[in-house]
C-alpha cells in the first residue's frame, strides 16, 4: 500500500454521516455529530489506518459493545449496508468512443467479440419446469444473422449479474450472485420472534471463467466462490476488479441488548479474525481467506455500528490460478462509485437501523466520509479520504448515483436536511418538506491521504410549487442535470467545468422527459420519461432531444412518444441499461422496452396489446432530429395474459446491443436480431 503520510489537516468542514443496517426493528441512533466549523485545523478524521494484528477483532468488539449499550442486540442478524449496485463510470458506445467521461469496460449480459456474439441468459420458468442460466455462444454471419455454436450451463442456484470478455477474446468471466432463496433457511430475528429473515451473510458471489474462441462452445476453466454481495466490478485489460461487501455471521456469539461490559467480554472471548474475514473457494476446494488482516484498513473515527467489511479484489483472468490480491475496509459503507481506474467508498459516522428508510430522520450535523482506492495492475491501493457535509439521502436506489468522478475530481451530492422527500410522488412530497442539497467537489491532494474540498455548491430548487428536492442528478462530464420529484417541473443545469466554482447555470423545460437523461455529442441531451399526471399512469414513453450548448438557454429540438399507457423500459430499473452507437454524425440508441398500444376505441380489444423488445432511436447530432427505428420484437403481448411475461420475458433481464447496422435483443432465453431500419 502506498504511504501518503499519517496525518493531515482539514479546515472549516463538518464531518459525520449516516450508515445503513437492516434489522428487524426500526429505530434511529445518532452518532457523534457536530463539526469543527470555523475551529482551527484538525486531523483528517476520515483517514483510514492500516490494521495491525488484532485490530479487526478489537474494532468489531467495540461496535458490539456500543450496540448493546444503546439497547440493541449486539450480534443480531445484519445486512450489508451498500445501497444497490454501483453506478457506471461513464456511457460507452459500442465502438468504445466515450460520449461523456473516461472509457470504461462495463459488465453486460450480451457482448460482441469479432464475429462471435455471447449472451448470458438468466433462469426462467416454463410450463414444464425451469430453464437454468447459461452462457451461449453464437456466430455472426455477414448479414448479422446468428447461428448457435454452443452453450455452457451455469449453477441454477446463482443469478447472473453480467460478464466480461478478456484475453483477446479467449476468456469470458461470468459474475453471479447466489439466489437469496436457494438452499437457505429463514432465521428468526432476535428482536421479534414473529419475524423471519434470510440472512445476507450466507450469500456468496460466483466467478465462473470460461475458455471461448471462434466457432467454439464455452468450456469452463475455473470457478471461484466468494463470501458476500457484489457491489460493483470493472475490467481493465485482463485484470478484473470486484467490489464486494460482507457481514460476518456472529449469531453464535450471543450478546443481548443491555449486556454489561463483563458479559460482552465473556461472550466474545473466542471471537477471532478468521470469524470476521470473508473466504473464497476455488473449484470447490477448501475455504481460504479472501484478504489478510494486514491488507485491511479501519477508520477509528467512524461511529457507524455496522458489522461490515467491504473488499476490493484484483483478479488476473489470464492466470491459470486466477491470481489475486485484495484490500478491505472495516466500517459501514453506503455507496460505491467506480471510476475509470479507481473506486470511491462512501462510509458512515452515524448509524441507522433499517426499518422505514423513506421516513428516517437524520441528525442536523450529518456528514459523509469518502475513501478513494486506485487500481494499479494487480494491486489495489488506498489513496485518500475526505468528508462532505450532509448525507446521501433516503432513496437506496439513488445512493450510487450521488457520486461521480471526472478528470480526477469527485463530485458528491448530499442532503443537509433532517427529513426529506423520497419514494414515489405524490404521497411523500405532500408529507415531507424538501431537503436542501449540497454539491461538493473533492480532489486527491497527492499527499497526506487527503481528499480535499475544492468547492461547495448549495442547491435549493425553487419552483411555482414551492421548494423542490432533487430526485436524481445526472452527471455528464462538465455538466450535471438535477431533476425534481414532480415531472412537470424544469430540470436544473449545473455547470461543473470549473471545479473551484460550480454554478447553477440555468433551467431546462424538460418536464415529462427527464426520468433518464443521456448526454450526446455536440451539446445535445436525450430525455426519456413519462408525461403523466403526478403519480398517475404514464401515457407512453416520452422521448425528446434538447440543445444544451448554452446552459442558460436550453431548448427542446424534437419530441416523440413510444407506446401507450402503461409502457415501461429498463431505464426505470435500479441500474438503467442502454446501448449507444455512434455512426457518421448520428447516435443510435437501443434499450429494452415493453410498449402497449394506445386504445383504438370502443369495442372488442385487439388480440395483441403490444410488443416487447429493443426500442431503437436515432438522433442526428447536427440537426437534433429524432427518429424511431423498427423495434426488435422478442414477444408479443397478448390481450388477457401473455405466458411468461413476468418470468421468461421479465424485462429486467433483457439487454440490447447494436453491432454495425444490426440490433440484437437478449430476451426469454434467446437472442433476436433485426438489420437496418
């Protein structure tokens, strides 16, 4: 690990933040809040310390003692606190040309390599049973049509999350998460015998490595099983980086709420490092530690009570033994952002029990710590830490998207209100006051392990309806676009070109088109949304292209509607997925959609209500013209009921890919193709 110094200074910034821990009882415990304000310079409390022998055990014992002193079971079943899969570092075209930010390799369920196409199909139910997940290889003909080469069946107890192609097209690494209901028994929660939970600590991540080649069925080479949940991944060259989080099973060390200090010591006298560290198995062999204690870090100033480890592992996919190195961080983690060659972990100083996330009340002095790790070949190095005012908000789905790296600066959106809006409108908007937001720009100083603040931009969205809270923030290189909960309100345009002076540059009348915003070349912006009454059912998928070259005077250039009432896309999911392709002054976009036809009038409804497949768009980046291309249909939606619509054809499992002038749709255990317009 790099040694950047043991101490640094931090002036005029407030430290503390909430952490997430889901257990059966809903409650909130405030940690050590407060900040230095205008006090003299203080040590960087966010900085991580290298763990010495016994430090991990001491850290967990201290957290357990704090829990019982506050009246909570010391070793109750917990769930890792990271809120959802990490956000992508940037949007990448099929050709690899970036539309915004640095080029990064993302995991996917469908990829093209030369004249081969590979797809990972998730399991689905059939009339006679259940099809297991599999990795399929297909050959692409000159006209784009596909022919099956072969497939490899994956473990049915695991749910594929994505895969990478490495080794010059000779290796495929499939990442899967154990099915939460596969061979796992519910456990009675300590706080309430009437509640049973499926403990997350018993889940594992699977890495399956296959040999692939032109006109060859995938052949499995290695399998690695790792304790914990997958948070994010990144492939750089042939090096795969995994971010996982793990809550060790401590239920055998019974420490009841209110236990005395001597009782805690007695109950934990046999607790050792091996019981805390996640393990891995290679090809079904004996478990071995994922990480050594000397490669872990602890944050002594962290007041989170989460019993959690976050690990970052580098794996050489071309190594015959899957050679690896790992680092770990002990402490609660809220969100992870993966940059082009780094990962940022947002950790916690304060603590919240899981219960009702949407209505949680945060302390007035909440702060969030950010820890930066860098990918350097086979090494994962700890670089720096810093703090920002506020917390990442109430919506677990949004936590990863609150962070974004651009040109070595990290932009972080936090909320400074004790309460705020969350969930779906209009209920929470009426019941809760909007929370002010704060955008902070952090930069690695290159010394003293310090992520120092470059600027702070308070954001309060004022509209005709009163103050509005930011629902989502879309980063696009030197810009960002803040959307409120009410989709009739404008989008706020943030100018982040000068890291030392970010500003609110203007407003964009994009109401109804701003559920998802995609930056395009030449200062254009694609908006995808729903134009409906507040809280109502969407009347089709609303599509628009905006000219935002002048941030203060953005304007809509084109608009269209796809489908009728009830139509949905994968952009509505926790982790939006879409595919972009730059072609001679145009950008082609494809993403899975379920489009219902608009009602035709009174009478017998038509036998087909709509279609599901790849919705395809084309934007002329010179004129801003928007055109819909023919849909790649994977299944028709029949009037009444379409068998398998919510199992085999679950839209969340579908992916789109464009290669040359052919669009492919992975859906229902198959890959469908359509050439041309």
